[in-house]
């Protein structure tokens, strides 16, 4: 693809999205952006993989996006084609004003995604930005996929189809596979053909297979969701088998099952033996953790699940294991928290808010203490984090 071809696609796409925003009102329209930097595939005739979610999992309106100086969008013109093709181009002052996408290798869900392809070849395909595209069916964001207006998806999806046509992927992988396949199957527009056999899907565990305009298409659980080790291992084994097939008609399902039989058996054995510890009373804690970190991703530092108010903050917050943990923001090379003169003050403040302390942590509380539904817990924890940012500013 040439830069001119890419910009032509970008121009048509921003015209459509800006038109929708102008008609609905920018303050009533979700923000939008692509994900990977498409400039990296200039000169590439065909990428190996196009990986897509349904839509970006973040919040905020287009008007808020424009008013945020970190995006650099002109209010007069709206987003430009050059900005759109740059992917998740918002800049992060905490990291030298680099773009959000330039730090994608630190995102927890992307690190999990890479593991799905670890057995395909070495080095990992997702280490080379000329070999893959990461995008979404629609570029309009919502915190939860189910909040996405189906009409917005249907109206903007033709531009995603056009992107697929231009980058010519050898395979397409849809995250949140079942929901993505259901959404795609409900779309009927010119130039789009999505086929999958509902009687044979999922073909194993939670893995789906079909075709997208004739291109092999696979649906898998979102890498940010809770998955057992056995399920992640099975997905990786699956891709090591199907990766080099040019058509799903060439894939012998019996041979595929035999190839993955040990992983399939381990997956089902795990399901029978125990219910995932992260899912209690129909509350998926791992999903909540992922959503919280996604909404606070501009504050993430270190290993992907730690956040802090800014780079000068003395204390950090960790979201993991169904808890909010608080401790010093700086550690030595052995991961030992460094003593701070204000630690006792912070411990007392946290106790007043119902936090308990234990070795290595100044305070912690269970996420499930913040509500009785996933939505309520997520909203209240986001509020709590904002309160903690101020409380820990000692």
C-alpha cells in the first residue's frame, strides 16, 4: 500500500465519522480512533494478520477528545486523515509526549495477545508492525461493547471493510469472538460477505471459524478477559496449526482436533474441576480489572496493572487479584517497596477508608466491596482511584 492510497482511505473515513459527529452533535458522539499506526504498513502488499475488536474500549465524547490537547485535533476541521492513519495517536505527557500506540507493547492485553501467537514462529509476528494491523469493526469508542449503537457500527463498517481490502490480510482474528461473530452475522451491506457454520461453531472451546469476504476468519475470547492457562495454551496451539492455511476449506477439523487433543482435554478437565476463582456470583472480576485499567491506561506505569497520579507521585495503586492495592510507587531492582517517611500517615488515612494493611502493601480492599454488579463496581472503583490520587498526594 502506498501513502497516497492510505491517505485516500483515511480521508474518506474521517469525512464519514466527522459527518456523523456533526449531525449527532460532537458532545453526543463517541470519540473515535484506530489502533495500530498504519504508516508502518506503507510499502507492504499484504499483512499476515488483521486483528480486530468490535470497538475501542474507552470512554469520552468526540467533543471531549477535541478539547483534550493531548490529541491535537482542530475544532475547526475535526480529525484529519493523517491523524487517523496514525492509529491511537493521543500523546501521553507522562511518557515524554509519546503516542498511546507507541507504548502498546506495555499493554497487558497486548502482551496476552502476543502469547496466542508464540508458537507460530520466532520472533513473534506481533513484534513486527509491518506484518499485522490492530483495529476495530468501528472506531467509535464505548466503555463496554454492549453499549455500542448497532446503527453506528453498520454505518461505519464499510470503511473497515475497505481497510481490509487494502491491507489484504492472510487471516483475520476477531477478539470477543462470539459477540463479534454475532454482530458481523447481523450486518447486511453491499460488498460484505461473512459466513460461518453455526452448527459447527465454536469448533473447540471458545474458538470460532468462518470467512470474511473469503478470508479465513477466527474468533477468540478477548485477551483482556479472564482465561485459564489451559484455554490460553489451547488458543496458541490452535493458531500454530491454522496459521499457514490460505482457506478454511483446506483445514481438516479432525486433524486439527487430533493436533490439539492434549490441550482440549486439559481445557475441559479444568472446567469440570473448578469454577474460575475470578467469577463469583456471576461477577467477572478479571473483566472488571481489565475495564478499569483500560479506562485509566494513561496513568499506567511499570508492569501494566499499576497506576499513579503522575510521574512524581510517591505512591502507586495496583489493580489485581480482585483488589485495590496501595504501596510506594518506587521499587528497587528486587521489587522491594522503598520506605517513605509518609508511610504511617498514608496507612492511617487508608484505614479510615476501610483499607487493611499486610506485608508489602500499605493498604488493600476487595473490588467486590464496591458494589453488587460489575457496572456498579467498576464505576465506584474509578471514583475511588480518583479519591486515592488526592489522598496519596502527601
